[in-house]
C-alpha cells in the first residue's frame, strides 16, 4: 500500500496580506475582519491567532489601532492600514504575480504532454 505525498500547492502566510487588503478597503474591528476573511473564502483563523497577528502587525508598523468606547457594548479596537502596510501589501502583490507566472508555466508544461 502506498501513501500519497502531502501536497501544499499554495503560498503560505496569507493572513497578513488578507487583513491588510481588507483594512485597505476600510477600517475595521477584529470581529469584522473574521467575518470578511470567511466571506472571502480564506481559512478563518481562530480569534486568538487573528488578534495576536494584529498586535504583531501593529508593532511592525503595518497597521494602527484606536480604542473606541461605544455608548452600548464593550470597548473595541478599530484597525487601519498604515503607509508601511500599503507598501508591504504592494510587495505581496509583486510576489504573487511572480508566483502566478510560475503556476501558469507549470500548467503549460503539464498540459503540453
């Protein structure tokens, strides 16, 4: 009996660029980001992972946050993308364009039996 190898044919670490792309559209809260990631079809991280990632991204200057205290409900952080976050997102787009070219080349090779 042979065991098929595990194949991961996709880039990793999508959480940061997806969060930044979402924040680029509009400022958001952690809970809203979770909903947007799910709507996008991305693998939704657990809330702890998302909030740790947001805090790390804030320390790295990719996003900022401000506490808001609504009249009703608990205080919450509103996140927004920074110029550094925009630049990081631009780098991701360039890397994905190169990756897409590699994928296209693979399919041309594969279908050209």
